[in-house]
C-alpha cells in the first residue's frame, strides 16, 4: 500500500511563494491521477490541481490557474505544487491524493481518490 507524505507548507505573506512536495513510499505511483486538494476550516475539500500519471497533462482550478504549477519527478516518485503569488484565500490544509486507475473525468472530485497524505498547512497573511 502506498504512503503519501506531503511537505513544504508554512506561514507566508501575500505575494510570496511556496513549493509543496508529495512523496510516495511503499510502492511507486500507479497509472491514474495524482491530485492536490485543499480544505479550509468549515469547508469541503476542493480541487486545486492534478497531473496524469504517467504523462504530463496537468489540470487546475480556475482560482489557481496562472499562479500554481503541478509537476512530477518520476525518478523520485514525487509530485510538486509550486505556488506563486499566494493570497490569503489560499490558506488551507493541502492534501495530495492518488487515484490509481483513475480516468480524466474523475480527477476533479476528491471522492474518487483512494489514498491521501496527512496534509500540510499553508497560511497566507495579508
């Protein structure tokens, strides 16, 4: 069974950047979807970005398009989320998830993901 470990969160000011990492251990990522989601207090987990595995097609929520970039390092079994021009509204716990065998239409919904990391807190002050 895969274990996903996120890192890279922290407290930053508006306009700053952070890079989150999601490393897989126990096995390699399987073909399907790897996604980043976030959850603010009292809100549902929402889609942020996803990447197809293998391949390099990427997908973003409108709220982060142009500011965030998802990428992968196959050799390291790691997926990254580069977050630039951060805003206070980006404050949340960020989770990475794996949807093994997932198809394109399923990557937007957190309920389709089978495996999750523990999450990493991102706090953006104004």
